[in-house]
């Protein structure tokens, strides 16, 4: 590859140059050995279409949570092994198959080579890397223990990732059953009910109210089938708009925590996420107020965000965090406030919060495993009611038909 670069000498004067090599790390080594500082560089190529095409493809790539976890873990291991930060990121760039991620690594390395700190280079991509990641990297750079900070953030993100994955996995089974029920219902309404309706019309049988309702729904779906997807899209659009208002989001968040079975899982998962994030940040040396602010951003439920806002006010006033957790026992179980109290009194807040996180992560894990066992009979009852209603509605008029014959 051919590189066009700008470098800076010790007397602050800059100069331009061209360097040909198979790797940009050779360019970094060359400039470093000369005692100069690399300001910027770019790959010189005649194949402009190829470059534009790769940038176009990278814009559609996504950076998954697991990619960020692997980045933090591998980077920590390479730094511990003695590789420089730029060299480590360069290795990650070569190994990555994600176009967008390769571009991000490339840009981060450029910024670091130009004299920026690692956390400043990451902050440029704050839509990709969460605040907790950037803050813990900053704390690691300031303390001179970047590898440990990267390991801590990897552990924190991995725990959060596993928690979210377990909850999503637990929701797959009931979601699939519900969708299949709806599809079967639509097929019955469109193809089966019209044939029975024709039989009832021929013999002029007196139909009960439930049967008339089923026939009405069948005729509506058959004659106005285009309205069904339009109505679903309209409902989804309205829900989306409502959830993007403060009042709508607060109402939804309040509703979900009061759901039977799921409400408990939501409370415990938020308790685990709060404890895990605070523990990781405080343990890495991030100041308490900033840790609370970042934790607030990590949480998605507005009710829990509100609690963290109150915690921040208490911390600013020099009061205990545990007072706020104790005040909101409807959101955070009493165990959280008790452990936070012990942590504040003993000066081991990070350790106590980590214990809380592990406890509730295990609780959520167990509950999600049991969820399918709990939901299965509930779904069977719902299916039974739906099938029973349809059977009674369509079979009972058949007796009237038989009587008329």
C-alpha cells in the first residue's frame, strides 16, 4: 500500500511524505523511530470506486454488543502482553470482518497517532461505544492501569449482554405461540367460516350472538383484507409515537413493572444492571457523581432513571445513596438498599454492589429458565378459551340446522 502522510518534528514544524508498505503499522514505526509525531495519513490508491464501495458497505454494518466485548477483552490481553495501544488496535482491525468496525478501529488509531488520548478517540464514536465504556477507559488511562479497566468494562458489558439475552430468549416461545394463534385464527376466519356461513344461510337457522360476531369478523377480513395490515401499521405507528413522548413512556414503564411474573423479572434485571454498572465504574476510579450519571444513561426504564436522578441530588448534598433506594422499595428490592448501606458504612460500596449484581443476575437467570414452565399452561388456557369460543359459536347453530332438517 502507498501512504501519504503528514508528520511533525520536535521543533513543531510539519512535513509531508509518501511511504510504501504492506501495513500502516510500519509507517507508525518509521515515524516513531525518527523521533517525529505522525499528524495524519491516508492510503493513496487509484481504485477510488473500490474505496467508495467499501465505505458504502460499512455504513450498513452494525456493531453488536458482543463485538465491543471482544474488543475490550482482546485489547486488555494484548496490552498486558506488552503490545502498544496502537499496535493492539491495528491487530484488532486486521482480525475484524465487520466493515464498519474496521473503519472505526482505523479512525481511532489515526486519532491516537495524532496525539489524542484513547478515551477522546473513543468519544468520537459515542453512538457506538456506551458512556460506561468511555468513562472506564478514561479512568484506566488516568490511573495507568488501562488493561484492568478494559477487563472490568468487558465483564460489566458481558454480564449485561447475558442478562438481556436471557430475557429475550424467554420471550421467544410465548411470542411464537401468540403469532401462530393469530395466523390460525385469520385462516379459519377467511377459509373455514365462510363455508359454514353459507350452510346457515341456506337453512335460515337462527344464529346466537357469538356466531353472528364470528361471521361479522370473517366477512370483514374477507372483504376488507387490505385494511388489516393497514390497521396494524397504524396501531404500531401510534404506539411508537406515544412511547416517544415523556408521558407515554412513563405510562408504559409503570405498566410493565406491574405485570404479573414479568414485573418481578424487570425489577430484578434493573437492580442487577444498576448495581453492576455502578460497581464497575466506582471500582475503576470514576467519581461517584459521574458514575451515577452514566448509570442513569444505561438504564432504559424512565422510572429507574428518575431514581438515579434523585440519587445524584443526594450525593451532591453529601447524603447517603441508600436513602433513595430505601425510599423506592417498589422499584428496588430492600436487599439493594441494605447492601448499599453496608457498602457506604464500610467504604466497600463497589464490592457490595457487585454482590447485589451477582445475586439478581442469578435470580433473573433462574426465573427466565422457569418462565417457559409457567407460561405454557397459561398459553394452553388461552388457546383453550379461544378454541372453545369458536367451537361453541360455530357448532351450536349446527344443532339448529339439524332440527330444521
